[in-house]
C-alpha cells in the first residue's frame, strides 16, 4: 500500500522501539526509588540509635560524679523504649592512662533490627 501524499506519523516499529526504551528507563527509575526508600528507613533507625546513645552518654556524664567506680572497668546492659522501639544499650567504661578520666562506650542496637546499631565513645571525669 502506497502512503498518501502528506500523510504523517510513526510506523508501528518506531512506536514499539520508543515504548521499549521508556519501559527500560522506568524500570531503572523504579529500582532507584526503591533503594532510596530502603536507605531512608535505615538512616532513620541509625539516627534514632544515635539519639539513644547520646541520651545514655549524657546520663553517664551527669552521674559520673555521683557514682564513681574508681579505675575499674565495668559493663552493663539495659533496655529502653524510645519512639516506639525497644533498644538494647551495652555500656562499657574503662580506665584511661590519665588519672581521674574514664572512657565510656555506648553500643545501641534495635531489638527488632540488628542493622540499626551505633557505637559512641566519650570520656568523663571520675
């Protein structure tokens, strides 16, 4: 069949190629958005874990003058609830080479998600 004079448009093969290109681009975009959503959820959990650790470090700073343990190392584990989640806090204190100063390590883990964990270290006066 001969095309009519002045007839314009795309052939079927051109339309199919364009749809294939668009579908490949959309598949890549969908994967990228899914990865972004997953990373955002993990980042949120790590931020909350950092807040929990910072809260515990502040408590230790405030209580350091009240309950001084000398130069002995100590470990304790507690569980707290913050922002609707259960967090396990492993606190460890160690003596340092400087008299009157001890090192505190706070390791915080979400009880429902092991990936959401953080460790913070600071020093306090005994």
